[in-house]
């Protein structure tokens, strides 16, 4: 039995849901609202003391970290593979997944926070002391940086750098698609596409499609349309996203686009 602890807005959880759908694996979901702190309940901390989603539980065995979870699923359930059989192609896929985990994910977290989540937090938290003392798995320094994001948004130190890093990765996608065709590695849909899909989808949910539209990155735009056309897209992305959260993301994102566009030289 496969059980997944996850949340609708988590890009890492969406990655695992997409992999599960592509591998046609049935699973039972346990939804945790991480924006309300449900990951800090005593019951969940016993499953993952790091208080992070997603978490996969397979017949009682706990697996954490989204990319590791996908690799585990591939090894345990080899049917409908999402990694290439060719060792070199597989290495290229893993270069993408490593880059996503190390670079793109922090950039996505920062962008989402400074553009949208900061407004959600400010509805409930007015003082830094309350923010600092709330349940968290982050260091004090990280909490201090996030408080700057909450107060200053896109003007906060380092925010523009994260946006430029995000943009650099979708440019790298454009280059890879030019070399490989419809998909990022070897012309076939693989874990590389699964890893990147949640991050391009996050930009779309924030109303920032101008980062690839208008002829800027046409191959990325066409790739994303192919991703959305797959049968796996709706159960991985659409069905688990609360309407209120989706509304917040698009509303706040569109308000922020002029400044994001200015940072990228597009507005």
C-alpha cells in the first residue's frame, strides 16, 4: 500500500503525484495544510521529524525527499519507467533533478513567498516575535530572512537574484528542448520533465507566463502545453489545489508581475 502525505501548493508533493500518475500507481493521500502548520502535529512528526512534505509510506516503510521518493518508486515498481534505460541518458536526467533540488527549488520558494505567501502570513502574524516563535523547522537566520520577505516583498535583499536564477533555468530548458526535441532528455518524457513541470506550473499559477510567451521561450511554452495535455497533469496538479489558494497565487502574482518583469528586463 502506498500512502502519500502531501499539500496542494507544494511543488515537491506535485512532483511525486506526477510520478505516481505517470507510473499508474494507486495511492492513498493524507492532506496536510502546511500553511496552517499541520506538518507540526505530533502524529506527523513521528512519521517525519523534519516536518516536511511529501512523505511516502510504503507498507509501513517511510521514504522522504521528493526526488528520492521518485527514485524509490522507479526501483520498486519498474513498470511504466520514468528514468531512461540508457546509463548516459539517465545521468542527464539526474543532472536535471539535482539542479532542481539544489538551485531551482530555493528560487521557487523565494519567489512564491515574496509574491504571494507573505500576504497570507501577514493576515495572521503582525510581529516578528510571533513569527519567530511559531512552530518551524527553519533556523533563526532563515526566519529572519523570511521576515524581510514578508515586510519588503520583491524589494527584500536577494529576492531579485532568486528571480533571475529562476529565469536562467527556464532558459536552460529552452536550450535543452532545442537539442532534444519535445522533451528535456533524449526526446522522451522522463523524470527530468516530471521534476521541472511543477516549477513551470508555479510560474503559470502566479500569472507569469510572459517569462516564456510572446516568442521569448517558445519551446518552453510548447513543452508546458504538452505537459498539461498528459492524462497525469490533472490528478497531479489540479485536483489537489484548493481554490482559495489558487486564487491567492494568481491574484498576488499578477499584481507583482510589473516588478518581476522589470527585474527581468521585460517591463
